[in-house]
C-alpha cells in the first residue's frame, strides 16, 4: 500500500473510532466534507498542514495518520 493509501485507511479508521462523520470531522478541521471524502478515497493528497489539522481533531500525533499497519494487520 502506498503512503496515500495508508493515510486514507488511517484517516477513515481513526475518524470512525472517534464516532465522527465526514461532515463532523470536516467542520472541526475547517475543511469541506467532500475533501474528507476525497482523502479517504485516495482522490487527493493532503498537505502536511492538513495532516496536522486532522490529527489535532482526531487527537493523535500526525505521524499516526501516516503509520503503516504492522505486517498482516487489517484495518
């Protein structure tokens, strides 16, 4: 999985774990809901600033959004 795919999977997983909709996450991060959807579908790449904003809302280190899952793990 490439880094964009890793980011997309982590974003979706962490968002769901927090019980947030795409719209709620987008509002809290001052982004558009369609942008969140596009990030989760690997349509767009996020800037480092956007990664940081999303991590802050999700209450994780930005590196967590870019962390590949352990070999054999599923998300």
